[in-house]
């Protein structure tokens, strides 16, 4: 099947970041592995059969792509594949796989935590604590509140299941409207986002970033939400027109936002979001529980075994859609 | 049935706090209502048939008790009745009822919020946000974590059900050991508290405050917990030897505490708990969601109708146990 070196092993390039991937021993026994940082990527891609983008947020691939002279397979250690959705890859025969599944339950827990942080006014409690101030307030129930989850992939489904388990009324928003979804019940089409979000206490963004979803949360979308609504983004920053979000939060168009992702990461120190009292910021970590790096390598290593054995790969991305279609 | 005034209506004394109870119209039509603050309580009790302690944390009743010359019924707008468990009331024929049920689901949500705050390291995120600092960390799953809920009344049951719904492994600790509890599965006896808590990632205190439970969380109890354990108190501050808790948190005997109740409330401004980074403090508000005051009055008003009609009262406290026995 795949091309091999004189050693009989394929060449695997691994794009690393600050840290090297753990648990690569089994893979290393069956491939000639080239570890590289972004600067060395083009050299390391020349002659490589496969690329493992362990550094999943890197934007280095497009400019190194010219050197990918015999690449067959690219695996990215992330759920969102938007960093590699450039035209040359899309047009190529290179198979793209991702880490679908690793983050589902962790991100769902994170979203529930942010919902509870808002409902129970936890940021105020912490700020009052830092001021040694005892001030009783009334808080909110989450049971009976409503949430719409925009994005019906596996992470969105895990979010829907968890929010339902604690008593929220949940619906979804995706490409295709339906009333019989096992996790969401009703799924609205994102074409009619303003209708989807109109009654929601919590609007959760977890759609993949594609040409269709980019900037979907704009001033019109926020204007369609209730003034008491909270917006939670665990998808991608580029789903949101950030200036419109800032304006909506400032004007009281919506009540709050919990943001784990941003159109520029790290969020610049002078960005107005940092200092808004109704905003909760976290540094793109919603799915990153202890052990996540080993899980990411595990998903890759499983696919690597399949690739070497000529078996069907898991989590194959539809490069026109920009994500793994459901059921695959 | 109950004694009445010349108007044909019983005398009802209502101990109010900073605010008056809402929705008392129906009650006022069928009783001669005397609203009083703590200073006027003795005068207002003289000749009263019933007392509604809307100000449920007041400690004014024992010193006014001598004036309760014909009191039949005392209703307290709280789940915990410890503020009125003084010997003269216990020895009297006065029927005591409480607000059992009002706080169950709200407090359960609050506990889940604190569990998620620890697991997802939310306090650190907020403090980093205030410093405009982007710092990725790895967090924890709650799915698969273990919790022991100490206190098997209705609030403890609601906590157990909610924590189970999101994937925690839950057991209970109460007066009677059993393996077939519908909410807890296994219930350990609090006599063996050290064994109960040994494996728990989260230890939740929600027992009623009685002679048996006072100071049950002492140095020995904390020493029996895992160094990674978090302690959550939504019961009463006096369940805990606070100095022992502070020592356990300082020494790393346990990893953290979320405290909604304290042996002195408000917590004094110079108390060391305020400034401990692994402590989450809230001002006795875990069950107080919007509408709680109306709900509290609703429970009283329902019992008032029953009392006037000579029907059995709801939520009758066993004054020897110090709480409403299960099943009643």
C-alpha cells in the first residue's frame, strides 16, 4: 500500500510544539519518524508519507505544502480541522483524519461548568471573596432553563446530553432541520439562526469553522437573543464577529459570555474582553483534561496501525464539508 | 382546634428580618398577624397561637420563649431547624414544621457548580483573567470522579441524583447503613466517617446540625480524606471544626473547600478562609434562587391552611432527632 523507505518503513513527519508527543514508541518501531518544529516543516515534509500534526493549532502547513511531494495521509490532533483547510490540501488526494471523540465529554463538562458559573453568579462570589465581602444575592436555577447548541457534531451532542441530564431544555442548530434527533430532539437549521436563539437562556457555539459558519454570530445574531441570554463559545473564535460581541455585551443586548476560543490566540493583553465583568475567559483549554495528550496520541497511533495494515482509517474528514460527517 | 381571638381568628406572630414576607394576603385574611423584629419578639409572642419564623437564622427565640404562653405551632422558613433546637422548645408541646423541599434542587445545582469550579479550575481562570494573563492548564473530568454526600435528607438526595446524572460515582453517609438506597446506592454510617470519605474526590456536607453531627468534620476526618479531595459544605458551619479545616487546607491534607456556611456568619473580615486560594466562599446563599422567598411563604401558607382546617401539617420536625424524618 503506502510507499516505504529503504528500511521498509514509511516516513512519518511529526509537527511538534513546545512539547513532544508522549507514547510514540509503538509508532516509532514501525516508521522512520521525523520530529520537526514549524520552521523545519518543509524540509521534513519532503519525502514524507504521512504527517502527524501534534501541534494542531499551527498555521505553518500552507507555506510548507510545496514540499509535500508524496504525502498520503495527514492526521491532526484536534477536532477542528480549520487550520489545514487551505485550497491545495482540499484539492489534493491526501487523506485527512482528526481526533474526533477525544474532547466530547470534557468540553461538555466545561460548558456545564460555565452555565452554572453564570446561574450561580460564581464570578461575583470570587470577586467578593477577594474583597473579603459578605453579600448575599439571589441566584438562578438551571433546571428548566433553555439552551440551544449550535453545532451537531459529537461535541455538540455530548453537550446536549449533559445539559439535558441536569434538567435544561435543549435544542440544536445544524445544517438539516429535524424533530427526531436522539440527542437534541429538535434541530433547527443554522440558516435561521435568529429564530433558533430567540428563546434560549444559553447559546452554545460548537460548530466547525467553515466558510458557511465563519462570522455566523454577528450583531444580528446577538440582537435576536434575549437580553438575559449567555453566549458560550467552545468552537472557534472566528465563528464570532468579536467586535459585535463586545458591543452586544456592553449594551446589554445579551447578559454574558463564556469564551474559550478567540479569533486571535492568545487573546491580546489590551483586548476589551479581558476586563468585562460579564465575560468569562479561558485560554482554549475547555477539552484539555489531564491525560488529553496521551489520548490524542492514542487516536493517532490507532489510525497509524490501520494505515500500515491497509485498513480503513477512522475519523476521515470530508474536505469539502470541513469536518467528519456523522456516522463515520 | 386552635385557640382564637375575639375576632374569631388565631394570633399569628411573624418574625421578619430586613424584608417582610411577600404573598401573605391569604394568611392575613384568616389570622390576626403581628409582624415583629427580634427586639419585639417577646411582646409579640404573648398570646400568640402560632409563630412564623420568616427570619430563619434568628437566634432571638430562646430569650423570648418565656412569653410564649399559648403557642401551638412554630414554622421556620428553613430546612435546618438548629436555631430553634433549644431545650424548652424541645420539651414543649409546640409543633415545629420547616421548609423541607424548597431548597433541594437549587442546592444540588450549587454543589454541582462548585464541583465543576474545582475540576475545571475556574477560580484560576478568573484570577488570570483579572490579570489579563493567558495561561493554558490541564483540567479534570468529573465523569468517573467519586463523591460522598454526608446527609441523606431530601437535599442530600437531590445532590446525589444530580451528581450521578453527570457521571459521578456517589455514595451517602447517614445514620443507618444500607446498600439499596434509591438515590445513593450505598449509604455508610456516619459513625465510620473516616472510612466513608477515604476514597472520595468530593465530600459534601449537608447533614442537619444536631448534637450528633456537630463538629463531625474535624482533623481526623480531614486526615482520612485524600490529599486531592475537595470538601463542600452546604449544611451548617458548625458541622466543621473550622480551625481544623483551615489547618487541613494549609497543610495540603485536602486540596480545597467550597463553603457556603460558617460557624460565624457573616464570616468575619479577618478570617483566614477569605484569602486561601483553594477555598471558595459564598455567603449562605446556595439554595436562594430568584423566587425563593415566595416559595418559603408558600410552604408556610399551605401549612397555615392545614392548621386552620385541623388537617395534618406537612414537614413536622421530630424535635428529638432535629429534622423531619424521611417519609413524612
